[in-house]
C-alpha cells in the first residue's frame, strides 16, 4: 500500500503565496516522477507541474515563472511553491507519483483546496 498525503492548501488573496507539500508513504521501493495536477468543478484534472527523478522540472505554461516544484528524495516528498497567485488558480490540487512497490503504478493524493480570492 502506498499513500500520498497532501498539505498546505487554503485561502489566499490575489498576489499571495502558498506552499503545498505531498509525502509518499508505505511499501515504496522507488519513485519515478512526482507532480501536481488541479481540477475545478465540471472540468477534467489538468497538469500543473512535475519533477523527474533527476530533479528536472516541467511546468504548464499558465504557471511557469510563478510556481516552483521541488523534491526531497530522502523524505519521498514533493513541494509546490506557488507565488503570484491568481483567482484562476483556484482549484483542488492533487499530488501524483509513479511508484514501484511490487510493480510500477500511478498513485494520487486526496486533494487539497486552494482558493484565491480578495
């Protein structure tokens, strides 16, 4: 069993900052990429950012320059530093990890709400 536990969501004013964290725990042999996706009501989950095993980040164009993804291999944790938040960033943010336990599988966190509003 592998669990992804997210933290750090909340309410922030436009222009503000939040930092999300996601810790993977359980029967983990290895983790490949880790990342973040977001979803708003009535819409599909969309890609935000990911970081490879080697630490190479990739961002959606809408967050590039404002969000920074990082990873702590020793803690099996991925972070998303979100600066310059806009109302359109409001969504439920989900952590994703590609994990090897007995085989490679996709795992998702439960989601954390981020609300950007005056």
